[in-house]
C-alpha cells in the first residue's frame, strides 16, 4: 500500500466517523461554529499536543504496543536529559519538595534474562505539578535524567514521590473539560523510556497504590501491571545509612523488553 493509499483510507474513515456523529447528534450551526472557534483557539494556545495526547494517544499506544508494560509517552518528554552517575539521583533543587522515593528494579528480556547496560530515561513532575523545560518554575532538566542498568540489568535511583496533578488550566483544553463536566486530573506517575541494543524501546509510566485518580485518569493510561506499592522507611539507622534526615519511601519494578523485529 502506498502512503497516499494509506492516507486516503485513514483520513476517509476519520472524516466519515465525524460526519456520522454530527448527523447522529443533530449538531446545529451555532454548535458547529462554536466548535470551529474552539479549534482555532486550541491552535493559538499551542495545546494541540496536550489535547491529542490526553484523548487519543492511549488508543495509538494500544495499537502499537510491542509487549506488556507499555503506555503513553504524554506531551512533556524532552530529549537530551543529563547522564547520571552512580549512585543515581535525579537532578533536583537542594530544597526539592516532596517525599523522598527510592526506586529499584531490573530490566529483563521477555524471557526473563537480565539486559545489561539498558538505558533508562526518566522524567516526572515536581511537587507543584510542573515539568522542567516545559513549565515556568523548575530549573532546566530538574527531575529528568538518563542512567544505565548494571551488568545484571539492575538499577536504583533516588527521586521524589510524584504528585497527582491536573492538566494546564486557563486554556481551551480546560474549557472543553468544563463544558463536558469532566475532571482534569492524572494520578501521580514516573515516566520511563527504556532501551537496549537488539530490543524494542519501551515507553511507560509507573503509578502508585492509593492514588484517587487511578480509576479515572483523564488520559486513560493506567494499567494494573504499572501500579506499584510504596513502603515507608523511618528507622534512624537506615536513614543514616542512606544519608537522609527524613523518612523515605521505596518500591521496585521489573521492565520487560521485547526483541527487535
């Protein structure tokens, strides 16, 4: 199939589907013009990526998933995050708000063998629900970094427990959500891209038990196998060993990579 044939088939079906819904719901000219005005403002506000990733990326991800444990990338990935040195700690301010989190894990093949030297690209929001390099406030590449698994596919990194957060407010996407009576929240999560030579790259997010938005994520990206439990540590001896002055939380996860096709 040529690219033109592919474009014809996909675009025709999308247009037919939209027209069918316009007919089904008897959309008026006033509603049609209001929709056009909203689409224009969506573009002017630069919220097209946000709108598409929230409402449609989960379907594209499901169609293209190469193995278990994947989910959406979202609109806030930034290439070129700094390489970290062991012991891994995500770049952060000296007074970074939020509970300390120590995440450990292993990168494995689909068959369960360790993947030595796998690259893990990690990013997340800060306690104020802001992403560095995207939102005003955090320093460049705050809570963003790349690291490699050891010879047994293992890794450990210190960061903060990510908060639940709402989508950006004051723009066309919030206006749409309010008009439909939908909330604008996502459960707290860590973003990962995991890659290794000879394997398909894995894009995923890790979530945490007890978050009130796990069942109603506005981006429809939560999967049961990506929900982790947190263990609290407050033993003074353990805190001293970690060089910490306050309690921290820990959890772990196994990433599985699929052989490249």
